[in-house]
């Protein structure tokens, strides 16, 4: 159970509880879930309903019952974990390369979700987690999980806003080493991405694909490789890997979209891609969050760095 307190100011004087919750981003479904609980809505510690009128100085308490809609049971799998952010609604961690986000065929327990579950259990915290962001297995960096359904829905709305072009949506920034040195210090790749007809596992640039836009900036060049800062307008599968290969600068260590041999001379054994930071608005408090993931240790001793 999660209780959220909202402190009503003059801006919302005269709003009903229903109006206020809608302004805070609660969906009709989420409002139904709380209003039918006996203690779902309280104002100044007294039970009330969604028709109640709010006044400046009131404290509105909303009780969320997560037992109605828990994610599937996840087996805890203890291991090293770098926690970047933690509160009652969100947990953000720094995913190592080579680790899958969630259980799937061939990865039933040794995943990031299993590891985060184990960490929360060890801390005596609730373990109901909702995956709200994904990275390729090879990609390292920041991954955020929601710890209740309301937070998950709030982040989901932000992702939809981002996809629709609104500035208020979530945004990720990446770092990547690529083969070669782009002629321009910055640029944009605007090319649709779709599935490769030969295999559903891989992607390619194709006219019938979904719109995809990647912005990049060259930070440094060294030994035939370049370090790029990248920002996405869209979130297609393998987007950065596909786009950089498409313009002739595949990611270092990328054995599918880049060099087909075991080594391209970079020292990377996987695609050199790191989700460095994520910007989002906290789905419950409305506070802007800027979560940064330090580079993997291996980047500090590879030949390129």
C-alpha cells in the first residue's frame, strides 16, 4: 500500500478532489481504483469522496492498493548493483553491459530485474516492479523501474508525450564510440527503421519502417574512432546502432551492424553504447529529475580512452 499526500495551495482553491486528481495526471481508471476503497481518499485525515471541494491548506491523502495489480513474481538474484536513485515510487540503476533487462528465453534469473528485486528484498522494501525503460543487452547505463502502478502510468504518459513531440516527455542521452571520424562536428540522422526481413531479431533502415531521428555531436576523435554524444527523438529498436551504421560510422565493437570480424581494433567486445543520463518529471511529486549513470569501468582502461 502506498499513501500519497498532496498539499493544496491557492491555485487549486475550490477544485473538487476529482478535478485535482485529473490535473495531477490520474487517469479515470486510477481514480476509480482509489475512490472505491473505504480509505482511498482522505482530506485532513477524514474520509471523503471525489466530489469534495478542496481549500488552500488542505492535505489530500490518496491510498493506492497495489495488491490489485502486481507484476508477475520475479525470482530474486543477488549480485552487484549500482543504485542511482531510490524513493517510494521509482528506482534507477546503472545496468552493466551484457545483462538482459528482464527474464526471457535463455535468461530466467540472471537479469537486471531479478537483481533489483533481490536488492529491494534485502532492504526490506516492496518488490513490485514495473519495467518502464529498456536497453539492449549489450548497452550499459541508466534504467528506471516504477515501484507502483500509478508511477508506471505516469512515466508511460511522459513517454507518449515525448513520442508526440512534447518537450515535457522523458529524454535519454547516450555516449558511444564509433568507427571513423564524421566530417561534421554534429548532425542528424532522419531515416525510418524497420525489421530486417531475413530475421526478426535485427533492424535496418527501410522506406516502410517507422520514423526515426537521431541527433549526434562529436566529442573527440582518437585512433580512427570517435566519441559521440547522442540524443533520440524516437525510440526504435537498435536505433543508434542502425543509424550510425547507415551513415558509415558503426559503433565500435558492434559485430552485427558494424565489423563482422571478432575485433575492429577498438578493444570493445560489445557495442560501445552507454545510456549516460535520463531527464524526466517525477510521476507523483512533479519534481524534475536528472539521473546520471557513470561510465562502465571498462571504458577507463580500453585503448580508446
